[in-house]
C-alpha cells in the first residue's frame, strides 16, 4: 500500500506545479487545470493568483506528507 500513497503524493506535487504554472504561463494545458476557472463563474486575470496560492499549499502539504 505504500506505493499507492507515494503515487498519490507525487501526483499531488505535479498538480501543485501545474497550478503554479497556470499563474505564470498561459496555454491550453495550464488553462485546463486552473482552480479559479473551475469554481468561479467568470474567471479573470485578477483571480488567476488563486492558483499560485493553492499550488504552493498543495505542494507544501504533499512534501509534508512524504515525511
């Protein structure tokens, strides 16, 4: 069961990196993963910063969960 936990943790870190990239880079791949586009009716450039905060929080939690 340890390998499944590791896979989920690594996928979480990758998703966090994608969220951080969604703040900085604008292309089709990163736009699909934006949290503000999923939960807000009309996401704007001002709401794009939510992805940075969420991405760093997800990365930090998953690194904490590894140890």
